[in-house]
C-alpha cells in the first residue's frame, strides 16, 4: 500500500509546528516535522514526534469515543444510540430549558483545541441563535489575561512580535514561562539564537529554577505572585537611572505621569524584599532590559519579553501582563526587530478562538460585547435582529452557576473540565446538578465523559479540516489524513446539525443561519467578519494557504503577505493612536500562605505530557521523563519536617486533599511546593474538604480569578504538606 503525505499542524501547544502526516489507507503511520513551516522548519518536540503512535489502531481502540452514547441515569452505563436520536434529544432538551428558564439557563464550554471554524459556529449558535453569551472556553484558563493586558495598553488583542524576533533580540526577558517544557521547539530556537549570539543576555524570572532558567545569565527566583512588584521595581530603577525613552513616551503613549507616581514607592529595597531577590540583580535586569549598555551612546539594544501562564493564571493576571508591557513602552522596546511583549499561547488555537470572539465577553473579529456598535455589526453580519448585550458567564462563573442551579444545560466540547478546572469540588457539583450535560469529545477516557448524559463522538487530529492560529498570529491549515473513525463527526458538523434543529424551534419558518457544507464555507464568513478590523484577513483564502503556506494576520485585501510584527509606525489601535500605560498596583496572591497552610503550591507542565493526558498518556515512552505524580519541595523544608524522598504525603488546601509521593528538589523555593498539572484520576486521587472523591492537583487549586480577565489563579494555592 502506498504512503500518502498530508501537511497539517501539531495539535498540542501554541508554537503551532507544521507536521507531515504519513498515512496508509485509513491509518496514520508516521509523522515528521514540516521543513517548510515557519514555526518549526522541520523540528518537532517529543510530543509532536510521537503523534502517530497516539493515533494507532491499538491505542484508539481503547481510547476513542466511536458512537453517540446515551446515559439514561446518572452514574449508569452509557448505551449506544444513533446520531439522529442523539441530536433530536439534545435539541429538545436544550429547547425545553430555554423555554422554561430563558436562554441564559444554558451554557457552552468549549476549547482552545478546537479549530477556528468549529469555534465560529459554536459562537454563532450561542449568541446568534439561542441568544445567550454563555459561551466560554478553556482559553479562559490559558490566555484571557494576555488578552486583557494587550487591550488595556496597546488597544487590541494582538501579539506584536514574531518568532524571528528571537534571532534579533539582544536581551530575552522570560517571565512566568517554562518554555523548555511548554514550548520546546521555540525554546530550541532560543538556544540556537544564543549560540549564534553569545552577547545575548537571557533573564528568567520564575519562582522555580526550571529547565528554562538553566539557560539564564540572570535568574530571578521571585516569590509567587510578586511579578507586578518586580516590573514596577524595574521601572523605578530605569526612571532613576535615566534609562527610559522620553521621546518614545512623549510621541507614542499616554498616562505615564500616573504610572511614574505609582512606582515611586517601589524602591529597590522594597521590591527586593517582596520579590525575594537581590537588589543588585534587580539593577542588572533593569539595565539589560533597557538595552543601554553604554547610556552615553544612546544606542538601545533590542529586548524581547516572552511570557505565559505564570503571568496569566493569576488573580492579578491583567495587571501582570499590562505592567510588563509598561516596561516595553517606557523604553521604546516595541515595534522593532527583536523587541516587544510576546505572550506565548498555551493551546494550539487559543488565538483562533479569540479571533472569532468565542468567549463570553467578546464578539467576532476582536469586537467587544460591551460596544453597542460592535453588537450591531455582528448582528448585521449574521442576519439576526440583535446579539444579547449582557456578558455571559466566564468559565469559573459558568460552573458555579451550574452548581447553584442557575445554568441547567451544559454543552462541553473538546475539553475536560472535570480535571482541568480549578476547585474540582465545585465543578463536580455543577456537573452533577445540571439537568442535561452534553459532552462532545474524541476521547472516551476524558474524565468529564463520566458526567455526560449524552456523549457525541468527535474527530480529532489527523481526521479533521480547518485552520489554527499560533502565538505569532500565523494561520495554518489543519488537514485530514484519514477518515473519521467509527461514527465520529467533525466538531463543526455536530454544531451545525444541532443549530439547524434548534433553529426550527427557536426561529420557525426562517431560513437557516448555518448553511455550511464545508469548513471553508465557515471560514469565508469569518474572514468577511474581520474586514476593517485589526486582524483583517480579507486578503487570505484557503487557496492562498494551500499555495503559499501559513500566513500571519493582518493580511488585508490586496496584500501579498501578512505583517511580521506590529506597531512599527508607533501608532496603536486606540482612540488617539497612542499606547496607554497601566498604573495598576501590586496585589498579593488571593490566598497567601499562613500558619495552617504554610506552603505556596505552584502548578505547571511536564516536558512530555499534554493537558489531561488523554493523548500523551497512552504512550509508555512519554513516561520516561517523569513516570508518576509527585510533589516537589526544597530539601531544607523536608528536613525541617522530618520528611524524605519517596515519603507519601497529604497535600491539603482549604478545598481538598491529595496523596502522592514526595521528591526533594533544590529547584523549588523555600516554603513552596510544585505539582504537575497533568495527572488525572488514574494516577492521583483525593478528597474534597467535604469528603467527596476528587482527582488531580485541581482538587487543591482555587477558583479566585483576576477581576478583569476572569482567569483563575491556577498557579497558586496555600497548602500544607503532612506525612500520610
Ligand atoms: Fe507540538 Fe508544541 Fe512540540 Fe511543536 S513545540 S511539536 S507544536 S507540542
């Protein structure tokens, strides 16, 4: 049998690497990095290299959801049904809830792993047909603070830099990101840039001495949650030393005086104390960031910041993002090669979801729900009288509302909230109390499937068509190499089928708003919605992506290619064209450690696992790096408590407790502990504070969130650690 090659993308992280899928008949037999894809030029990390093994028949026979399944009683067996019955039931149950309780009694919780076309139809279904903004996504757990930070300061949710800037930067400021594990192919590019350019300085700020920190010329082991104080302290020093760029500030920004007054109190002594770092390191970091090795020359070396969940997953997430951007604006480190604030996207298509407005407070093409003109534009595009004006429930609030009985029907697609959401006790209550739960999913092994009344089998990587956008605004085509297994359907097809059925009940006699027969027909509508917006892609088509390869936005009608980096002209998408400084004060973490819970628990990724392990957990070789869950602590903390390597310990927060082995590690700060986020119920069981069964580290985490971005503080919870 001959081997076919299909060009697509890796479904894991936001680097968005291109892959060449090898297939024979209906089986994926191999995968290679795409040498022509600008995100990776042929490289793949351990996860990407093993994608084909996760799609082998031996694995998928055990993991995949292949038929619609119905559970007639909670906790009972899920029994096979047919698509027509399943979709009729779903439409009837949702319609009943809407008729009795109104449209806001239903909620859609979707995913940054969906393709842009899938996202678009979910958003249109909720806001255009049902009339609720209760559509949110696991991107809320991933990038919403980055969105809010960009909008607050630069005026639009648009990462201004690109991967190639790594090759131009003279200083890399990596903060709240373990790129070595979370974005390995980009990290390899950083390592190579450093080898080529020995003069490049790398600063890493992180509570843990991660593998990324091993690359640093200067490591700042900051206390969890102290980032805003660090950034204010750096600006304080820059001001004192004359390292800011007054000409750039005057020409291209507003609001600097207020910020200047705010950071006056952030003296090096205070900042060193709050952040737990040395004063002299603070000075070094400020000088390297400013890029003025010789201030008399005035020549400024370029600085690029790379950041991720350490800034985003925080009750101060927006402030962390915005105050880091302050530093770039104050020093003019933006809009030139090698400069800029550059948020690294956690998931493969969190960017695409933001582009179509698939969140509870957004509308299509970066429009704002709070803006009446934007609501009108979207309603006109869709051909509906209006879109609802009240913000929908964001992720945490959506599950809280279901737990409180306010949301009665939930539709969950391509994400696993029964493992990934913080405060699992509340999420379990929500899933148990909701009257009807639909789970649209490729993997039967996702924990959330256990709570579904109706399970809808979806296609996944290598089986579906559409587009994704990576961290550098680059849109790539995802392509199908093999047919859908069993009765699985594409996510967009499932949504369109449901939408057409519920339309007949909610909009009787009217023509459908979902006339799509291909992902391209959806994408073309999305493309038109971007006309005149900051992310305008009216010059881009599937045909162009096929012929010319992945492209960055914006790419307007008539453009030959997209824009590599933004704001080169110093004009920002704000009312006056100026970027805005954010004078936001530092606030401590939501749940500071105290005598009963004396450890700061941080969470994060492992190198070879992805999210809840539904895919990577099927391969023995990916357990070679870390084979079992463990909690890591500093050896001095262990010694003080009479604990040793391998001891089983209870790790307990106010919300729950889990038991796992202990491992000493000098990479962890004193009074801190670290647990990887991936381990689910097969590996890591525990109990809620009221005695219910829970699993994974999110039995412990808090749902406290940033008041602006609504992104929860998954990166910090106060815990105690006691021998089991
Ligand atoms: Fe996939 Fe990310 Fe690894 Fe690239 S770096 S192969 S996108 S997991």
